[in-house]
């Protein structure tokens, strides 16, 4: 049994490159070794695969044959041990079944108006005729959206407190170097109460107090059954034995939705503007498509059905996936890309390289939304949301939100880029971010926003 080849560099250097030059490292390994290679990252050697067959095998694996909980330990300190991200086997499936209905396509109709409203309010605060980074604003938009859809719009002061607290908590995880201590902490949970983690834990505990208060208030609310927000739905969800989620499980799933759901979508939106604004023809075509149905005032359902907008988002997520890899740990031996791998080996579907595979994509590095018109993505070659029994629960929610936010911004204001393109891909903890956060200038609002 042998692992695929690895770059002839010691583990600390590979880790440093994974943190500071991840795309260059992956491309170098692909050019030298092909579709399968191994990266040395403590505590594992993780073998990455970018060919459709290996990715199909990884995504087809049963919950008991490949685990993801061990790989996802890196976010445990934030989301807690009973988060769906950290579970495997039957318990993982139980949580997934309870969570899925809240984020299903059907629910989107209730969330569209909130998404457009939050975006309009944000635009009203943007500087005029001066360069600014768009990413902090997309972060705020996606945080407000997830807070309102999770807890319901009318929570006022409590949602404001939670919003400030979550921003404070996640700020610590923004640097690219945060990846290293996160891995270290996942390997040594016993050091979590020591300096310098204490500050992080204090913030997490303050956030928890607010989350538990929300859970208690909703449990006591007799009208919770009539509400449409995620927390109310989760409180009513029952598994096959008639059991619901405990308060701790609810806390962990709420934290998962709040953290997994907002930063990823915000960064994808920042990438979308970086790509769209650096292609004037695509920008103009999108604006025309949105204007033709009435601009930002159009029904969210009509916006979500626009074909060129849909194709553009797919192309942004193909070329600029915010998560480059999804990992699994083998629970039995597997053969992938001709390598016999032992139980215990860590493997990853390499989203970044699979989506640039020249055998699949014509001109793989070109930004060409047209390639998606009338084309359904193949899950082994377009996988920004991962796949199989662990595919992102919020994928439909995120795609819908990106469409509403993009359409609202594109039709309400006149933006241009205020930076050189293409922006460099930079790691922020575990996500890939456009360096500088997509700097733009707003010439003028197209029409008044309230
Ligand atoms: C552009 C936005 C997003 C991207 C790119 C993204 C990407 C991903 C990826 C790659 C995975 C891992 C899948 C795998 O292991 O195969 C994942 C899992 C997950 N995501 Fe997302 N996500 C996004 C938005 C969201 C949103 C909005 C939510 C919730 C509101 C969410 C909740 C989750 C959850 C709960 C999981 C764990 C699923 C499981 O382990 O069974 N994500 N996401």
C-alpha cells in the first residue's frame, strides 16, 4: 500500500506553502504528479484527488466507510462536538435529516424578500465616489440574512447583540495564519483553556449565552409552531423515534449554520464582483438581464430563474471556489486513481483542481459564464459544495442568496473595480479570499435605495 507522491519538501515547509501559497502548491503538484498527490499537513498526510472517478468514489462512500468528522475537528472549538460537521455514521445522518427541511428549496420563498431588503439597506451605507473593500459589506449582508432567517426578523435587540458578538468571535479566525493554531487546537483539545485561547473561549461563551437565551425563549413561545424561521423549524423537527434535538445539539447546529453559512457566501459574493467587474461585457449583459424583469424590484422567484445570472454564479464558483478541498478519513482500504490506500488514510476531493481540469473544461482558466447556459453541472467536475451524503446543507440557500444579492446590487448601483485584476487568491483560515476584499468604487446609485 503506497500513498500518491508528495513534493520533496519537509512537512513544516509544505504546511507553510499550504497556508501562504496554496494554489501554487496544488498546481505545482498537479503539473508534476498528475491527478493524485499527497500533501504533508500535521497531523496527517492528506492525498488529494482531482479526477472524476476518484471523486465519484469519495462521494459515493457510505457514512461508515469514510468519515469526515475527524478532518472537520479543525472547527470544533467554534461549532461544538455535536455539530453535523463533526459527526459520522448514524448520528450524522440523524442530524442531517433534522436539518435539511429548514434549508430546502421550498423554504427559499420565505427568505427572498429578507435577502433583498438587507442588501438594499447595506447599499444605502456605502461610500460614494471613493474606493472601498466590498467584502466587509457582503459579510454584513450574509450575517444579517442568516441571523434573520435563523431567528426570525423581529428579534430586534437580541439579533443585534448576537450579530456584534459573532463578528467579534469570527474576527479571530480571519488571518491566513489562523489555520495553523486551529489545526493544533483540534489535535490537542486539552490546551483550549490556556492562553492564548482563553480570549476565543470567552467570546464563544458570550455567544453561547445569547444562543441559549434564544433557544429558551423559543421553547417557551406557544406560537413557535406558526413561525417560518430555522430555529422554530428545528425545535419541531423529530427523528424516526420521535426525538428532537437537545439544547446543546441545537446550539451546535445554530452555530454551524451561522458560521458555515455566512463567511462562505460573503466570500463567494466578493469573488463574484471581482470576476464580473473585470469583464465589462459580462457585467453589461447581467445588468441588462436583471433590468429586463424590473431590476431590484422584481419578484425574488423571477430573479432566481434568470439563466445568465445562474450561469455566472456557477462559473464564479468553478474558478474561485472558497473551499479548495473536502476531506475524508478511510475506514477501510480503498483503491483510488490506481493507489491502494489503507484504512486510516486521509483523502480529499480537490475542488480547486477538479474544476480546472483541462480534460473536462475547454480553456479551463477563462471566465466564461456561457459555458453553463443549458448545461447541468456534473457533480464530479463542479463541486464547490462538496458531495455525496455530506454535500453542503445550505447549497440551495447560498445559491439563492447570491442571486438575490447580486441582482439587487447590479441593478441598484453603478460599481467599478478600484484594483488591479485578477486579485490574488489568499487564504483566510480555511477559505480562499480575493486579496484586498474586492475594492470597488460606487459612481452613483442607479435609483434611490432606502
Ligand atoms: C457559497 C456558500 C457555501 C459554500 C461554498 C459551502 C461549501 C460547503 C462545503 C464544501 C461543504 C463540505 C461538503 C463535503 O464535505 O462534501 C459544506 C458543508 C456544510 N455546509 Fe456549506 N457552503 C456554503 C454555504 C452554506 C450555508 C449558507 C449553510 C447553512 C445555512 C451551510 C451549511 C453547511 C453544513 C451544515 C455543512 C455540513 C454538511 C454535512 O457534513 O453533512 N453552508 N459546505
